[in-house]
C-alpha cells in the first residue's frame, strides 16, 4: 500500500474546481451543531452525489472527527484573518507523509505529486483526482509566515519631530497572505517639556496616517 494505510488514504473529489466554493460556504454558514453529513450538504444546496466527496475531505483535514462532528479546526478556520494559515496547518498535518518527503510539497509540480500518490496503488484516474484535490486545497492555504517589518523611529539632536523613514502606503498583496504587521519603534528624548511630546506624536500621526505620496 506504500506510504499510506487504508484509513489514511488521501481523499479526492471529482469536482476539484468547487473546493474553493465549498470552503467559502463553510466560512459563511454557522458551525453545525450536529453531524456533518449528506443531509447537511443538501441543506446548503449541494444535491449532487459528487458533492458527497467533500465529507471525506473534511474528515481527512480534521475539520470534523470520524463521526462527522465539527472540530476546533473548523471553528478556527471561520476566523477570516487566520483561515489561510489554519488551512496550511491542516494540510501539512493531514498530508504529513508527503511533507516529510517534500517540505515544500505545495510548490511541487504535478509530475512529482503524481509519483508520490501512486504509492496508494490506486487507478490513474483516482491518482489524478488526488493530485488535483491537493493542489486546489493548497490554493486556500498559507504555508510560510508573513514577514514582520520593523520601522525604527528616532529623534535627531536639536529637533522635536521624529525622523520617520517613509513607509509605502500601498501594499501589493501576496498569494496566501492575509495581513502584514509593521512594528514601529519610537525612541523618546529625555525632557520635561510636554510640548515636545505633543509635537512628536502629532508628527507621527501625520506621517503614518497620511494618504499623500510624494
């Protein structure tokens, strides 16, 4: 059977293009209070037998337990600011054999993934579906930490306003990243004059909140 046991065979769907839609729906609706099953899918309007493949995907990713009850993974995924990273963790955990072989499995081409999933001994058509399912799940995930940018702010001698390095007000979104954190370090001068601090924070507000670009 290769790397996988019967109980841990990678799931697949014959409708991989709908994976994004499925998980978007999970974020939109409430967390089910009972078993996630075919009846639940029908309530969402997924009436095709092909939609039923989603149930195995949810179990494999540990969004539900083996009985179909939603887990904490499901609940955490519903938080928009962390959904991509939660999906990334779920994928790396569930496809642990693949990531043990290829730590950057989410970047691997179809040929490499096909070779790996062939170890399941399944038919070519099924292996193709496993690969496509994995690739479409990865489109919803973040696998690398978002870099933290530190912007030092200092006050030059003889001046009351801080010297603030220019920070771009437009950020180009990167695939899989939800947010960018910027830590600002402010070094305050030693003084008993409150006007110095008032001027400092007024300038800080001006530079950081202004939409003007030079």
